[in-house]
């Protein structure tokens, strides 16, 4: 016996509405505990592995910022949602040969983590006739000299030079920094290191105020440490199958 599609739609909408309400109160509580205004924190709904239909439902529920981490999936999904006028964030590892595509739909790219990406993304933005806001992704691996092969990001010592390169590139606007806390252990020291780098970047580029930090499991710690953007998948959309590599 198959369920009528309209009921499935209604059920999924109710589930997403409940998840969103719970997440909004979690964000509000985290902001209250940190003495921050919830209006300072933008929720980016990370919809990877979930269908365009879920994006549509989230948009109906008031979500405006949506994130994806793979161009192969994001390109068709953003096209299917073009009528919704959403702000798309590219949050995944970016390959230079994907810049052309990503720059056509992403307003914010969170993952600039090496010098080679800067001219590639700048040229792609120019080609698309758009300005792309780019964040420098910082490795938050406690072994800070190496970039983090699992989670990505530039070594902290290279962040300022990378930020300067982004700021100088036509077609790009330096937005700030992004980090992913290591899987194991307390995320707070990692987010504290990110906050320190964010301050150093802002000292040179006062408009680069974005701190993209915090996911489903660690958004409270990120908000305590000054996150302006949290990237939330699981807590909003539910579990994902393990990634295929
Ligand atoms: C998937 C993903 C997220 C969301 O992670 P959840 O734990 O599901 O909230 C955030 N940031 C990046 C870069 C991601 O790839």
C-alpha cells in the first residue's frame, strides 16, 4: 500500500517545521546564554543529500539561506529552486575546475583554503557577472601547522595572506572566515582559535565580519565564541547516509 503523495508532503512539512522550531529555540537559548542577539546569527540550512523538494518546504517555512557541499548535487538543486530567490552557500571542498559552476549560483563560498582557488573563483565570478562573497576556511586541527586533510582548511599561518588575496581579487568580496571543529574532543578551544583569527582578519579588513562556525553537534560552543553563521544539516533535515568517497 503506497501513501498518497499529498500526505507524504504534509508529513515531511510538519517534520521540518517541528525540527526548525526546535532548532530556532536552541539557537535562541545559545544566544541568550552568550548574551548575544539572535538576530546576529544566520542559520544556513545544509541540505546536502536531501531533495530540492525539502529546500522548497524549508523556504515555505521561512528559511532563506541554504548550503550545499558538492557541485554535482548543488548545480541541479539550485536550478530546480531558482524561483525561490534563496541565498546559496557553498560549504564543501572546492576544486578549481568546479569554480565556473559554483560561481553561477553561490552567493557565499565558505571554503577558500588555498591560494590557487582565488584567481579561479575570481575569474568564475567575473564570467558569471556576479560578486561572490568568499570566506577563508581555517584548519582548526590542534596540530595547527598542517592543513587538516579530513576537515579541510588553510593552516592558520597562511590565513592572513589568503584573506589579503581574496580582498584584492576583482569579483570576490572577502566575507570573513569559516572553520570546522575537529570530530573528537571539546570544540570550544577550536572555535576560540577561529575567533582569534577572525579578529586578526577584521583588523585588516573591517568589513570581513562573518564567522561561519558550528554545526548540529556544536553550535552552542560556536555561538559562545562569536559565530555569525551556523551551518546546520542533521538537526534540521534528519540523518544522512554515510558519505560516499
Ligand atoms: C554537512 C555539513 C554541515 C552540516 O553538518 P550537520 O552536522 O549535519 O549539521 C556543516 N558544514 C559543512 C561544511 C558540512 O559539510
